[in-house]
């Protein structure tokens, strides 16, 4: 019997002091985008922002619908908007901010499975890693260097190619 092991390292920062200016702008854009969420049913407001390699920042917020599967997560709103506006420009980072009462040491909400797969697709599209900045209302920022760290052994498009 063989064993596979995957280890994820998540860096936790108390505040934004150690980040560069683009990263700070990205995180603040995600926090501000959560104010635009349409969360009439869950009251769970989420904002996201993507940083492109051309230094553009595109934001998104969750958009709910009375028929719950028809809503869309903040991450995919931002990803798809960026891909539409700049189809040939790689995404290098994504920030996610949720407005939820967090306990002092509670981990903020990470992307759902659908969003993780959408992010993996973007990493593969340009063969580059997307750095994640995840924050909630307790002010801490959780940083993951690549989406692969939160979706190991992902099903990617290469499996669909005919040989």
C-alpha cells in the first residue's frame, strides 16, 4: 500500500502591515465589495477582488436569488468579470472578505468547492499560481500561496483531452 500526503500551509497575519501596496489595495477592495452583496436571504455578505498581472483590480460580491442555486458567489463574479474584461491577462491574486461575526481565533470562510474549481481553472489557463488573501471581521488575514493548496488532487482540464 502506498500513501499520498498533502500538507497545506496557511500564513496568518494580524493585519495588513506586512503586505505590499497592491496587496493592501486588493484586500481593501474585497472588503469594500462585500458592501455590494445582494444577500437578502442569508444576510451573509461576501466580497472578492482579483489582482491581474497588469495591476488592474476587479471586484465581485455574492448575488443571491430566492431559488438558491441560481445565485453566484463573490469569487466567481470577480473571476468571470476579470476574464471577460481582460481575457488574456493572468490573475495573480484573489482576496476574499466575509462579513460574519467571527470569534477571535476563528478561521474566516474560504472559497466553496465551485469557486475553488473556477480558481484552479484560472491557474491552469495561464500556468500561474494565484495567491489567496482571506479575511473576515476579526481582522486577521489568512494567506495561501496557491489554489492547489486548498484543492489538492483537483480534476483539471488535462484529463479531458483526447490523446
